[in-house]
C-alpha cells in the first residue's frame, strides 16, 4: 500500500501556505496518474513485479498513463470513460477532417462494424453469494490517440494496438469500457477477471475507513498526515495477517475459510511480504494481480 500526498495546483502556487503546513518544498503538484506511475516505478525498484495492474477511470481517461505503463513493460487493464477516443483503423492521413477523426468508445461500440458485427459473449467473472456475476462482452483491437503532432496539433494514432472491451451487465444494464495493453492473444476471461478485481482495493479502503480510522482524522500538518496514514496501514496489515492465521486454523468445511479465504480484502496485500517490509506509501485505486 503506497501513499503520496496529492497537492492541488493552488497549494503548489502558495509555497508559504505549504511551509506553514510542513509540506516540503520539493513536494509539488503532480497529476494523479503521474503519482501512480511513480509509485509503480518505486515498487518495481524494490524488486516486486505484477502480472497485471488494474485501475479506474481517473487513470484510464489519460492515454499517457497507458504509454507510461508500456514504457515500464507492465501489462494492465483499466476502465475508461465513455468519451475516451480511439481509432478502429488508422486514419488515411493527418487531417482535421471529421471522417478521419478518432471516435468515442461508446460511439464505436454502437456503430462500428468491429463491434456490431460480432455477437455478445457471456463471461462469468466470479461466483458471489447471490449467484454468478455474468457480463456480456465484445472486444476489438484499436489505436489510441498519441500526443498532438508538432505545430499542427493534429492527433495521430499509436503504432501499436490495444484491447477495447465493452462489457454489459445482464441484470442491471450497466455498461463499462476497458482498455488494455495486453497481448492480442490474451483471453477475455483473464482480462475481465483482472479488471473486476478492483473490488478488493475498494473493499480495503472501506474497511480501513470503518475499522481503522483512515477517514476519521483532523490534522494540520504534513507530518501528522503521514503518521496517521502509517498507523492505519499498520493496523490493516496486522488485522489482515491475523485473519489469515485464524482462517488457516479452522476446518475446511467452515464457512469462508481455506478455499475462499483469498477473497478477504486485504489479504492480497500481505501475500509473500515480510512483516518488516517497508513500502513507499495516498490513495491509489490501482489493484495488482500477481
């Protein structure tokens, strides 16, 4: 669990205000997605690698976040907003003409032959207490929008292609859009299981706020904030570790033990870690699948 302070631009421009709050001069405003990349780089620097990362729209809405993950060689799948823009096929030329422009993913899902020409696939994401969680999905390989091209500011497509997955919940009618830099040969089942594993992250924060006071504090200085974060993380680590130990002592026929114990939010953060492992630890709703 990594924590960094997100400093708003208005605070960064008022360094005297920051000094009164004990915020170091070298801590400046950074977009949330850049904080995420820095945390991933630090994690890799500590020798930890992930099969996949997953994240929400706050990160997925920024194409540069995917490009930085590509630079790190890190596979990932994340949710993107409905107005996220891609090309199914690269434009014939660099132009501002509308017929060559990128399209919103919700528009492509409804009107592109790459999607309406294929049937929905039903994929069971996981088994829940209320029955199987089933989503209908379609997918295609697309090009993202690179940085604008020089002085012309003309958007251009990426050379490589990415997954675009459209998922609909049969029961609720909810629609989600995911983009992934996974290889084209990867299975949809694997990608969807990773994408929906964010539940563990959200559950971790929910329990940390309810049980360990993560959301119940009033401090005035940066040092106090860091201390509070550290105390909450240590408490969550202790509780998760003790929960794991207690579950292992129960019989296999006891409800929510052994076979299903890995579904307990928080356990995935302590697996294969030393109790004394130091982490460069604010909220980063990025989940890892190892």
